[in-house]
C-alpha cells in the first residue's frame, strides 16, 4: 500500500485505468490506503477534470477521443511517420490512375510524393491541388461545398452531389480513429463525405499512423469490409490485426523518414 497526496493519487489512478480501463472505489481504497469517502472525492475531482466517467461503484475512462487539434497542428505531428506512409501510398499509384484523395494531412504527404503521370485527382482538400507535382500532367477536380476553416475540408450537400458523378480506381483516405468496430471521425459532415467516397472507388487505401489505433470518435464512418489496404508506421495490436486479417485487409508498414 502506497500513501500519496491527492494530486499524486489522481495521477496514479489514471495510470492504473490506462492499463485496466476501469477502477472501483474498493480498489482505490486498497491501493492507496484511503477511506471510501476520500476515494469518492478523488473520482469526483477526476470527473470534473473530464478525465473519467463515474459508474456505479467506480469509474471508467471515456471511450471517445474529443481533443482534435486543428489542421496546422496535425500537419506537424508525427511528420516523419506521415511522410513515410504517404511515400508508400504514392508508390501504389500508377500512371493514368483516377484517384479520390480526402483532406487528411497524411494524404497530403502522399500527394507530395507522387511521381506518376497523367493522373486525374478528385479531392475535397484545398491543399491537395497545390501539393501535387506540377509537371506530370495531373488534372484536378476540386469538390465544391462548405469549407471547414479549422480542419480544412470541404463538405455539404453540394460535395455529396458532385461525388455521385465520379468513379475512380483508388481512394486514398486518412482517418482520425480506428477501433475493432471500424473507422470513425469527430465530424458528422466529414463522415458523410467519406462514406460517399468509399462507394466511388475500386480500391480503398487507408493511411493511418499508429496514433489513430484504439481511438473511437463521434461519427462512425465504415467497417473494414470496405477497406483493401492499410498503410501504417507500426504493427497494430493483435486484436486489431486479427480483425483486419479476418476482413482480408492487407497491412503495409512504412519506415519513418525525416523531412529533407
């Protein structure tokens, strides 16, 4: 039994829950030598901080990921991994392929790494057209609609209407969260666009660095039955790998590179 001050105890409780996912009042009492009233006060404090959700007799960690950095912040996170994933994705593209590319930061790195010629690209990203090589004869169709200024994607009824008119060889798709249940995003509007994109491609290539694994977000987009390839920087945990294998999703690992 370890005697800790409250702030130390709160940190220890959260670390315990990261491993065990939940904790009971009795467990807090046993681990830290405090009364039930003190254990309950600890849980109230953690709930006020938004760290836990209290349940009957204990607490669990929230399953939803709610902290979504803005586009510019995401662009700088894990850049070496994202560049490597984008480079590997670009190597799967052939000359004259028709492509859908979403507005994720990792797909933007794939656009920068493309070396093929005479592709046709359809996108809801304002950055993809400027990221593609300028001397390869690539034609770009920019989807219309409303613009999200924080996360830099185009969405809405007009976006979906335009997507109905297209069919492509490959979809390069980034995603915010991947669990055993499939893919999810924090934005319902973006989710509808991604769902429509999935219907419009013969092959779906998912670009996801390891930070996306194990996260669940607000709006469910799709299961793994619609995904053909996952490109990532680290092997998924055994449970997720088993689900991907069950759905015959090919997993490709990219080696991290540093920006030149």
